[in-house]
C-alpha cells in the first residue's frame, strides 16, 4: 500500500522521492514493529502491567517510522510542480486519512485512555481510518494510475472527480462522527440505543 504512494507522489510532484533510503528503512521497521503492537487492542482484557507497558511502548515507537514516511512524502511534494490528477488526489487524501489514523492510534496506545474507550465507536472509527483510509484510497490511486498504463485508455475525469469527492466526504462524515460518538460513550456491537 505504501509503495503506491511512493510511486504516485514523485510522478505527480515531478521530483524524486525525498529521502528514499529512509522511506525504505521505515517500511522495514514498521513491518518489524508491527509484530509488537497487535495487543494494544487488548489492554482491557487483564494482560497485566508488564504486557500493557510493552504494547503501549511499541505502539508509541511505531509512530516514529510512520512519521518519517509521512514527512518524506510531504517533502516529496514540497517544492514540486504538483499536478493533481486523480491518482495524486487519492494519495493526498490518503495522507490526511493516514495521519488521522496514526494520531488516534497513538491515543489508543495510552493504556488508561484505551480502557475508557474499549468497545466504543472510537475504536471502530480508528480501525476504519487505518483500513479504509490507508488501503482503499491507495487502491483507487493505483487503479487511476496504472489503468491507463495497462490498457492505453484514460479513465473519465468527470466520473473520477465525483468518485473522489463522494468517497472523501462520505468517508469522513461517517467515521469522524464515530470518534465523537465513541468519546461520548456509545458502545459498539449493540442493536439499539439505550433509553
């Protein structure tokens, strides 16, 4: 997924990827540290203080290479001659969504905060920002980027704009509001609202 951004951003910024070795090393580090963050979704299960501390620290630590990637991608765009074709639009939307996902991930990495919001819609919103924001937006960037190269035919720009704006607005209206509902105590997995 990150490879798509590292391919599209330099193309539509008309300059090479900023800090390429750091982007590559950060990707390897994220893959390695990813094995140590999975349990941050289980703080409220009674793992104990030592595992909670380990998983909390690993969650905070994975933010460093992730931040390096985001700043390198922004550095690629900075000073470039940007052309906001459809792939570039989806990549810049990805950057915003992924930043929100990372910030809420750091919040959930704090054990007391996570205890308060476990099984709430805040966790659902964070999860969807990670998955939809990071994967779906990049998949559409890849389709708009590689379809013309594979077929020799451009996709419709007007439909692309409709697709982009409906997805961005609909996604944010859905999942940003779920953050607020979760902070206000709305639990997940219920079929009706409390009286």
